[in-house]
C-alpha cells in the first residue's frame, strides 16, 4: 500500500467523524444510542453489532469507522446528559423523533432482554420529545 493510499484511508475514516461532528442532531442521536447500549450496565456484543448496523444503514457510517466515531462521542459527550441530547430533537418532525425511538428500541432488544434502565431511558426520551404512549408502542414494534 502506498503512502497516498494510507493517507486516503485515513481521510476517509476521518470523514465519518467529521460528518458526525458537523451535525449536532446526528451527534445527539448517536450519543443517545451509545447510552442505550450502556443503560443496562454492560456493553454486549449484540448491542454493539446492532449499533454498527444502524450507523451504516441509517447514517452511512461504515462499520470500520464506528470505533473512531464512538471515541469522538466519548470526548464530546462526556458532559452531555440524555436530556440534553434528546432536547436537540424537539423541533424535528414526528417521523424523525419516531425513528430515534425505533433505533433505541432496536438496540435495547438486541440482547433479547429489555432492562428496566433501558425502558426508562426510552420513556424519558419519548417524554422529552413529546411522544405519546402510542408512539412508544409503535417504536417497540419497529414502526416509524
């Protein structure tokens, strides 16, 4: 591999972090999803794999860039509460808010165990977003 190829690979990888850093709503959503992975007290492989799939499918972040994105989120989000992150979504349309809940439920259900802390994080986020119990139920079924 040439030096040019190495530089191109580094810039392409950095591109995902730059994309996240340049979009406060995306940063906020990813922070909430990372918090969802950790809500039950441990990071399980199934949750991380699902997070990587969501990052790729919903946001165009390649799987191999996810560790760098997570590192960025750790640095950026250490003082950001789930409420701060959810507040970024208050002015977005209802479908975007529901999509956030679908992603949160998807991660929470990855390990086939809905923990009380995961449910509480989803409930609090829905409340901040002004979503109803029907919205939460629809998200739990994977509807958006």
